[in-house]
C-alpha cells in the first residue's frame, strides 16, 4: 500500500456531477462522476489525483468474462492501493439486462477483485458498457482501483460501487480490449495483463492541477 494520508472526513459534494479526467499514453478517458451516488469515491479520487497517486501507473488486468479493464493501482500489479479504505456506496439493486440464456461462469480473478466476482446466472447483468465501478476484495474495502466495463454482458455480481460512466474515450479503452490479455508466458489468455499497455499519465477531478484560473469579467 502507498501511504499518502487520508482525504478529509467531511464536506464532500453530494449533488450533481464532476468530470474525472484520465490522461493516458493511448488518449484521454473522461468519466462523469455521480456525486449523489458515490460522493466518497469522488472525494477520494479528487484527493489521490491531487497527489499524483496514479501517475505512471498502468492498467493491470483485462478480463474477457468480466468484460472489464482494471486500473488504479499505483504499483501496476492489481493488488495495491492507498493505506486507507472506504465504505461501499451505490450498488445496483436491479439488473440492467436479463440473464443470458447460456451463461458461462467466469473464473475468480487472482488477487484483485472480490473473491466471488461472478453474478448468479439467474439474477441478470448489473453493469453496462461504460460503467466505472470500484474494485474491492469484499464489503467496504474500496481503495483506488477501478474497473471500466467494456461490454454489456459482464458476469460481475452487484457487489461493486458504481461511481459514474465514461462520457468520452471508450475508443481508448477499446484499444486495450482489442489487444487482449496475455499470461506470464506472453500467450493469449481470457484474463490477465493487457497486451496493449495503457499507462495513466495524470488523473484528476474537476480542474487540472496547477490550472490557471479563468479571468473574471468585472461587473459593469
């Protein structure tokens, strides 16, 4: 874990939206954060982004069954994060799509997602393409890692906080998806390290760090 202190324990915005900008070597991904549904997650990303927590980290995993790209570990291994955790916030209560006719159970992701990541086939699909959700290893263990859902048939259970949706840059995510995943031997696998590296150069919420304030127009 990387200790960069902790965000303020109160005063986070709880209405409206903010944009989280993820600048990568492949292009920019913009995420519209829902402050009403995930205010603590938004405050955490604001805090960590302001401390260059994500700088030069690479997305660590892609999964064909889960239909996600996993990012946000400063060590790029998929098992790291800050020295603090925070509680779950908005988790879906109803499927967004019906269960597939012949679902294929997904394997447990090693070391990073929850120990029981797969949805019950009878319950349906809870996350859609473009959703951005927190990675956890159990209830109330959110840190800095997040999934970007790239398809509409993810087998993830409804155990993950939704923080927002990609508003721009899914084509960047698709570049990673098209490259697929590779194992330690470099051969293609259904779940593993992305063959196409996506490295976060900067991540921030709202105004970029050290941005020059816009000049104000004097009142007439």
